[in-house]
């Protein structure tokens, strides 16, 4: 048996700590499972045993850069994972690019990560510009062009800008009227911005702020319910923390999710969604969010490519990533060979109903029917 190092500029503190710790648990669980199974078989009798090397970046991009260089130059890691969040992933990629190292990206969804890195990133998640596309598809499926969508965009956030504009352009492509409204981080009283939205008879609101911003919006709406709204989607509603903070007031809120533990699909590599969820729950005592799933999934992807290529050569692993198409518990993996973007994975639409997060779209994966926000209040 031979050991190898997986490096991670981890995000265990700071503003992204909730998501960062969740993704850390996912990759740690993967490594624990590989060790318990005897390692990754590369051919013949050789097995590779992974060791995780990590440093906390405190959600600060400059520390991410420093930690990435430490992992590359001091620890000489064989595999370099990206951190959680787009801004931190971009910092990691910038540092890795100088050393001509590949970043295995599970936590940064900003489109620029693929566009600016000239093929030195392997991504497994849906990009930010497409985040709200399934919500728009669902709105069109239920209401066609009769719906009006308003998108709340966090001022000064490139991620929010990308998500918002992607949603608006996609809605307009389907013939749905859509507008964007900016708000500042820390806003607690949304009467002004929602007043402007009500004046145009908006029926659907999409919000892409930071987690606390989305929670603040949901709290305001639950206490000051605008009669015209029947659907509100926030990115934060995809994680369990949303329901913990709002309690029964979480009911009715919608989100898009990269993955759900109740997802039912056929896999051709690794555990099923149910098996992964059960293993995670056994290890940590709670049901995982998609954030833990995406880091564990990246471990699975790396394992598959090591098995296929017979080793740790980055060039060989990269070429395997370009030509591979398969399905794990997380969904489909397929990389566009020209743009290097992840084009296989698809988002789900979820809704909190009676204290549980249900998949309501697309229909082939749904385990509940969409309800209006008013019916849940």
C-alpha cells in the first residue's frame, strides 16, 4: 500500500463557515470510507491510501491563496481540492495556476472559474448562471407567460449578479417578464424593495443574497406577507440551516439544490443517494445538505479517475475527466471539451412543506407537488 496526499484549503471559520464545515465533513467521510475499504486499487496489487492535508482559510481569499501555496510547495499534495464558495475557489485557482496544478472544484459555481482558468479546473457542479433555471422552468410549466418574476440581487456580489442575470435572461427567453432589484447586505426591512415589486404585480420573487440575507428576507415575508406573492425562492432555503433558523415559517419557501438525500436515480459508480445519506447521518448524527454531498462526490470522481488511469498523474487524470460520462449519487458528470464547463449535472427545485424539504421539480425526480407560499403560511 502507498499513501498519497489530498490537499484542501478548508473553510472552517468566517462568513462561509457553515457551508465550509459541511463540505469538510463530506470529503473527510469519503477519505475515511476509502481507508476502511483498504484504499483505491490502481491495477495489479497496488492500493493507494489517501491522507487529507488542510488549513483553515477563515473565509478570506488571501489566506486561501497562502494555504494553496503551502499545500503545493510545502506539503507537495498529489491532488488539490478547491474550497467552498466561488470567491475562495477563484483565489485557490489563481495560486494553483502559477504552479500549473489542477484544482478539483466542488464548491465554486461562478462561471468565471471555468472561463478564466484555461482548462486547469475539473468542476462537478452546475454553474451560477444556471442556478435559477429550473425554478424558471417550473414557473413556466405551471403559469406560462402569465407569471411575472422579480429577482432580488445583492449589491456588490459578483455571484449574485451572475445568478440574477442568468435567471432574468432565461425567463425572457421563455417569454416571461422579469426584472432585477438590488438590495444591500444586512437589510432587514424589505418593505421598500418589495413595495416596488408589488407595484408591477409580481407573483414570483427569486432572491440570491448571502445566507443571512436570504433568511432576513424570509423572516420579513413571513411577518408581512404580501398578498400578491405566491412563490418565493431563496438560495439559502436549500440547506437545513434555513429551517433551523425559521422553524415553521420556512414552510412554502422554494430553492434550487445541487442534490437532495431523497433523490432517486440509478448510479453506475459509488453509493446511491440513500446509502450516502445514511452513512453521513451515521457518522455525524444529522441528514446531509447538498454541500456535503458535493465534496464527497468529488472524492468519488477522483477515485474513479485514479482507477481508470492507474495512478496519480495529473495530465492523465485531466484527460480522463474530459472523456468521461457517468452517474454518481450526486447526478451526471460530463465536461464540455471546448469550454471545460460541467454540463452534465442538473439542479433540483425544493420546497419546505410541513417541516420537510421536498423535491417539487423536475417531475421525474419530484416526491411532492408544488404548493403556493400562501397555502403554507
